[in-house]
């Protein structure tokens, strides 16, 4: 069995493609289950990590090349891309130790748009949990994820990789302050009530805005968040009635289609009498139609826009990056040693099985000799001779075939056969 990580991320693919292959919210469990139905036994173990920055499939497979092609076609078909031609140029396929290293780096925040950001570890844990629910998390991937979580914890506890990082939410506040001199005089609308919105709310509400509204499809969840940030909750269906009253709009839902369209924003701008509207779309797929960005008096930022903004300050953390990479290197070697030991299990079982068969055959022969009255000492001698002869047959044949490589053969025999017992 071999490991394979196949996917695309913010380094290799634009947002317009990433949102097409994302599996938001409840779609993830069905996607993992469908992957298993479509591709087993080529991909007997699989897990999908889907975030705003990446969609990656981790798998254990006996046929890596076949699995790579099959997964690429599955991704294209599942998302209606009409073939893999436009997808392949953005995909990376990482085998074995490269897949392990990648998983460790991702969980540690080294491959994130925001260096050292902690949310990705929780997202990887969600990926493992969903795969467990779909019964696609076998021995190899279970071990990979458990070690991945341990490495991420070690990196974060022993290095400063997360120190001084600028989060997406903090970046959003800084950008908003370029448009509105005093955020305490603004009204803010949060669309969605998930983890990303909670993080954004924590940063923006620290600026003491004059009004806060949370809109969500499930109003109970909106009320829960609104109660914690002293805001009001509304249903998503009520959005058109209150949209224009807000200066800042931050959206992140699990919708597969945009929920804030060009027409809604145009009407809001007219009602606002061209007062500026600051918008952040943290969702992948996007919640806000891309055409909105072309409107005058609208300042729209996507996750990729924020990512470019938060790259500042990375140089100061390069020492922490080097320390983290060193930790990851050693843990990759340890994991590959475990993989190698797993690969030896069938051979060891075969050896034990053959040894047991030889033992039983010689033992049955000895019992027959005793039953017919042979001298017990002679029976023991015959038993020992028979066992020795059969167990030495393999090494003897090896010596005969490779007699010219005396040193190598002697070393190998020394490893196979035990030393003679001392009296």
C-alpha cells in the first residue's frame, strides 16, 4: 500500500477554479462516500480536506498512478468540469514521503495563505472525522492523521510559527479602516454564523461598531452569535430588507451558489446615496457575485485578496519556519519507517506460516516414530536433523547462487541465523 496526496491550493489554482471543486458543509460527507463507491478498490482509503484555500484528497492505494488518474477524473465529473484538461495543470500529486511531508506542513500552518494560522488544524481534524464516519479511514490514513496532529502540536509548542501572524479577520479590519476613518460609527452585517464569521466578528466588534446584524439560514444559530456580540439576528431571507443599512458586509456561508447578487448591491448603493460599501467574501465557493467588485463605491475583497495583504511580516518568522521544517523532516522519516514495517508484515506472516508448517510436519513424523516404538533419543535426533535441514535449505541455496559475493552473503546469513547457544 502507498500514500498519495492529490489536490490544488492557493499556490496552484485561482479562486475561480478552487470554488468549483470545493465541498462545503454537508457536501463533504457525501463526497467522501461517493469517492469510495466510485473508486474502490483502487482507492480503499481516502479523506478529503476542503477549505477556502485548498481541496486535497489523501489516500492509501495499491496503484498510485491508476489512483491519480481516477481521482482527477472523479473530481472533474463530480464538479461538472467537463473533463480533466483544465484541471490537470493545477493539480499536484505527491506520493509517499512527499504526501506525508505535505500533510505535516499543512497542519502546522506552513502551507497556509496566513503563515502559522491555527484554523487549518481543526479543518484537518474535521476531514479525518468525516472520513471516519464514511468508513474510508483505514490503518494507513488513521496513522497518518494521528501523527499529523501530533506534529502540528509539536511545531506550535516548540516554535514561534504562529507569533505575530496577521489573521484574515485582522487584515479585514485594517482594510476597512482605510475606507472608514472610525469603525465605531459603522454598521456591520455578518452573513453566516460559522467559525470564520465568529473570528471576523471578534475582531470587528472589538472596534465597537454602532450596529451589528447576523443573518443566517438557521435563525437560532444567528441568535446565538448575535447574543454574544450584542447584535441582532435576522433570517437570510430578510437580507434584502436590511442590506442597505450596513456599511460593512462580511459573508461566509456553505452555499454552493452566490447569495449576494449584483442587483441587491446595486439597489443598496442607490438607497445609500453612493456612500461606500466595504465587503469581505470569506467563502469558497464565493457568496458574493464577482461582478459586484466592478461597481463604483464598492470595495470587495476575497480570501485571495486578504491573503496577499497578510504576507507582510513573514520575514520575521523565517527562523521559526526553519525550526518547524527540521521537526517535520525527522517526523517524516519516522512515519516512513512505520510504513516500511507495515510493508514487511505480509512477508513476516508468510515466514511464520511456513515455519509452522515445517514444525508440524516434523512433529507428526516424530510422533509416528514414537508410536511404532522407535528409540526416543533417535526420534529427537531425527526431529532436530529434519528441522535443521529444512530451515537451512533457503540459506544454503542463497550461498550457492551468490557464492562470489562472500562478504554480502556472510553478513546476510549472520542476520538470518542466530548465534550458536552457549553451554
